[in-house]
C-alpha cells in the first residue's frame, strides 16, 4: 500500500489548518460516508469522481456538518482502540486515512470550485464551514493518543527495509513531523496550545480573505475597461477580441439587473468581435491578451496598474490586502517562535527538501546568474525592436526604457519576428 502523508501546516502558503492530512493512493482503503443522504448530496459520495455539474453551494453546509459528525465519532472510536492496544502500521495510518477521506473529498472540491467558479453563495458557505473544518484537522494533528501510537509503530520497525517498508517508514516519520508542527507537544489547555490554535484559525481566515480579494469576485469581476475604437485593438488576435466582445455583452446583461427590457435587449445583442465594443477584465485570458497584444500604451498601462494595485485601498480587512499581508507576516513569526524556530523560513524548510536557508539562497543565486544574462539580452532586443518599429512613442527621448506594461507586448512582437509565428497560429 502506498501512503503519502501531506503536512500542510497552517503557516504554509495556503495557511489552511490541514496540518495532519493523509491521502492514500490506493482506492482500496477509501471509505464512503455511511449516511442516508449520500445519494442526494454529491459532496457525500466520496466513492466516485466528483460530479461537478450536480454540485451547488447549498450542498456544502449539510455535507460538512454530516461529515464532521461522523468523523468525530469515528476518530473517538479509533483513539479508544489505539489507547488499549499495541497497534501496528495497518491499524494506524490507513485507518486515519479512511476517517479523513470524506472530509478531504468534500472540502477539496469546495476549495477547487471556489478558485474556478466563485460565487457569493459559495463564498458564504465556504466561510461558514471553514473554522469547523480547521478545528477538525487540528484535532487529528494534536491527538496525543494518535501520536503515541505512531511512535510505537516507528520504534517497532524491524527486519530488512524493502521499498514498501521504506515508504511506510517515511509516511510515519512525516506524520510525526506534521503532528509536531501542529502543536501536539503542547498539553491541552496550556497557553501555547491555545495561542497556536488561535493563530491557526486566524491564518485560515486571512488566507480566505486574501484569496477572495486577489482571485475572487471582488477584484476580478469588478474591473472592466471598455474599448470602442478599432485602432486601439489593431493586431489583437481574433480569439482575444471574441473574449472581450462577449465580456462586454455579459456586462450589459449584468448591469440590467431587474430591468427586463434592458436585459432582453442585451441578451439579443449581436456580438461583433471585429468591430466591438470590447471589455477587458482581470480574468486570466483577458488580462494576458491585453498585455501581449493591445497596441495602445495608455490602455495597457491602465489595465496593468489596475491589476497590480487591485484590492489595496484603505478600509476594512476584507478589502485591503496590505493589512492582511502585514498580519500574516506577524503571525508567521509568532508561530515559528511557538514551535521553537528562529524564523518562519526555518519552520517552512523543516518539511521541505532544502537543508538550510543558505542553500535556498545559493539555488536562487545560481538560477539568477544563469537566467539574468539571457533575460537582459532578450529585453535589449525587444527594446531595440520597439525603437525601430514603434514610432515616436518608443523613441529613447520619449521612453528611456520600457515600462512594465510594455515588456510583454514588445517581447511578443520580438517572438513573432524571430520565429515568424504568431500565437494565434499555435
């Protein structure tokens, strides 16, 4: 059996409190939640691949509530068995994986949908359940009974180490490390345990707010630059024009709200990618196409600056990522100290391959030394081409150097000239 232990501590990039999460590559150990609602709620049917077309935000809360109730019961039973027996490997990690699988399945799907198909209803449901999910994972990571059982398994290894044994030993070692980083060493009720749990919950909240601001509805859907002049989109690939023209139509439909006549008129409007109007947004394909192909420098600048500074205005936590980042940095430092590390970098490296902070710097410097000369050469060539073919706007007197909103556009023109091939043809 191949066991992969994933130590996703709350202090890592996602900041989700999944410090003790096990996934098993073998479908033989997966269990389906034993609930009567399993056939009606697609998030509970963890035996099969996700049926995304059948999942709605309203499914999330009842699914998570049912799963957590079952998980609580199953894990209590497991702890009772482990505390009265001398467990072997099969009685510990595979059993934990079986218990966690329904939660990993449902919450993983929710997280994926939140990234790719966000909505107000889904966001609300996700945030309502997040704290309880974090607490459930913390309970696994901070279980002294489970930790002691794993220690016994680790201490009892004997005999030759074939490949399967090596993988099992590594799974146990990773599990023990993950639990250590979850605070299993702190006694329940101690100030250290209480504060670590508070930080973990706060990390999850901050991570969700940050993601909502940058990737979710607030930033991506609120921005829209309408372009009406054909000369401003000259040379833009037809596929990008189609995306922008459709976005303009959708914006009219959305703006109509409850005005049925205006909505019907917008829905019946013919989309003309060649003549516009067009609406550029922060959605990935739309933004990238604007940076690479939009010939009007001022329009590129407006799109670039809007994207760069999205959700930075002063105001409440949920709308200001500067405030969120500063708090995350403070909490990272505090968590590292609680767990006995000098810095967050040391803590992060404890579950990664790099042996030290210095080695990370060495690798970064090595990559920089190899890549920077090539990048500088390409930038110089792109600048020269812009000077040659871009007219007065790109002359050295008008533009001493390419600005950030110029580089993608000019490099794309350099690629087309060098390889005699346009992106649209690929």
